[in-house]
C-alpha cells in the first residue's frame, strides 16, 4: 500500500466509480497502477484496462489481472489508437456515476478515491494535487496547475488538470464525447476545456491523491512542435472568448 497524504475523511455518498486505465507497452508498470486502485476504500465498481495495441507483453498482463480479479475488465484493442481512443473505449464500458482516468504508469495514494468522491456533492469534476516522480525516483512537491479560483483562467494558460489526479461524472464526460482522438498530445487539456464549455462544475481539493511519473523525453507527448500546435488549437476554443472569465 502507498502512504496517504489525505486529510480528514470526506463523507462519501455517490453511485460508485469506475477507473479506466489505458495502456500502451506498459507491462512493467500497469500492475502497480492497478494495485493502487484496488486498495481504495470504497473499492471501484470496475477497473477497465484498455490495451492500445501494445507490442510488448502488456496484453498478457492485462488478461492475467482480469483472471485474478472479478472487478477487472480487460479490453484489447486490435491496433494502436492513441490515448484518447483508448480512454474513450474504456469510457464506453463504464457504468458507475463517476469515472477516473488513471495513466498506467501513475498511482493513486491511499484514500484518493474517498477524498475525491467526498468533495463531489456539488461538482462534476473534482481535482486534487499530485507529486511528480522522476525517473531517478525522486519526488517533487505537491502541485496542481489550478489553485481553485476561476478554472477557465487556469486552462487558458496551460493544461491545469490531469486525469490521474481528478475524477469526473460519467454523464459529463459522455456529454462532451470524451477525449478528442485528433489530439496526439494536449488531449486531456482539450477535454477539460470542453467540459467547462459544457457547463461542468469544478471543485478543487488540497489533498495529494496521486504520484505522476514523469515519462522519458523521447515520448510523443514531449514533441515540442506537436505540443505547440495542439496548445494553439486548445486556446482557440470559443469558450475563451467569454467576457466573464478573469484575464
């Protein structure tokens, strides 16, 4: 079990939650991500593991996890579709009131589910803090790109919310058709911007709920040219023309 950085418990009253974990060539890390979810109280209704056409042994690991745990469902996609496609495939299978999208190399801390759900009474998206964990194993300070003020102002600057340290009502995610597959990166940033545009209510909590493992620099998400182009697309969303959001 991972150490908790969660404050006093929140009252949990909801229709349960599912966790979607998209995987691409993550045979070495996905079991730790899954273990961090299965240890939560309350437990998830279902953990949906989506193999996105991996070329290593990820599919076999997911099948093994499914065979050992009744609450795990493994979905093996025939080809690589990208993070958005994999998340959307999992979202289509989710049935609980809430859904979380945990990256397959990240982990939830003990108490993460309870504290996120407990803050969701009047919200559609609940956002916690996280710590970066570098390849050398060093962990950073608690952080979140949104301080709890105007969410649109934060998203106008950067991808202020990340899937691994937040949870969203399934109906809200479905209403915006999930993640846009045309984004090779910045897809989560775009997702939360479209949620704001659709009227979703965001709630920020101070608890650290996840360890975010910093990927190696040669991954596609670190391609600066693609990242700049996609960031420009996100910032071009009409929601940023709203006169009532803070500068």
